[in-house]
């Protein structure tokens, strides 16, 4: 989860997609990614924004990449790499 969060906060799309694929393939599958990891990551991004530790652009970028991960999972049902 840390690798995914870090990539999202830095706006590194390719790294975030790779981290999500790793979670799906190794750490617990699609359910783990969708039901545990992504909600936790989104909460942390929101917390950081609320605390003023990241700006709104960083929050939006991270959320947009999460949307892409969700879309890929929904449309392909396969890992997001």
C-alpha cells in the first residue's frame, strides 16, 4: 500500500498502476485492492489534503489515477499493469 500511495502522491501513474498490479497479483487479489487498499489510500489522500500537507492538485491527481485503476479493473477484470 505504501508504494501505491507514494506513487499517487508523486503523480507517477505508471508506478501506481504497477503497484496496484502487484497487490492484485501477490498480496490478496482484486478484492484486497478494491475493498481494502484503495479505500485506505483514498482516505489517506483526503486526510493529507485536509491537514494541508498536500494541495488540491495533488489530491485530484492521485484520485484520478485511482479512477483509472478502478476503470481498468471493472472493464478487464485483470491486473492493472
